[in-house]
């Protein structure tokens, strides 16, 4: 079954001390994974920004992403029209502020026609889910 991995899963897969590392790394190393190029930016920002209680050097983070994530996923991209349509429907979905990034992950997962969207942040997605969407599941 194909699955979409959001950036929370990608980050955890790269951090051996993360409590979700084993499950996320196992998912990443299976076939059938999808994500967006933007998820790579979110992963880089998390690794280098200090939210983890430490900062990964930017060159090291870029290498980790290039070597450990990029070979393991297929990328789905949203067009400008798809992004604008998502933004236009945001209010109806109750999306504000940074919630647009999670909503865009779900829209990309729909476009890729995956069965499951994996995230560590279940609460960020459940209110966005509608009938026919991929199942939202924690790794």
C-alpha cells in the first residue's frame, strides 16, 4: 500500500534519539512512500532551527535529507492553481496560520492517491479529514 509521510515522520526517521525513530525509519525504508518537496524544507527547518533542543549543522542536515530521505520517496507536487484552491477552501476547513502546511500535506496525499498519511501529529490532521481521504495514522 502506498503512503504519504509528513515532515514529522521524516524528522523522526533521521534522529536516532527520537522516541518514534524506529517506527519512522522502518516506514521510510519501505517502498511506496510519497511526500512533497516542501516537506524537505520543513524537515531542514526543524533539524537546523533548534526546536529539537539541539541544532543540526545546515550542511549536515542537507546531506541527511539528500542521502536518507530523497532516495526513499516519490515526490508529488501541487501546482499553483492547486495551492490557491487549497487556500481558498481553508476557511471552510477551519484552517488558519501554519495549519495550511498540514492541509497542503493532506491535499498532496489525496493527489498521490495514497491509502495512509503517516504523521506523528495526529491532532493536526483529524479535523481536516473527510470521507474518501487517506487514513491518518501514527507510525
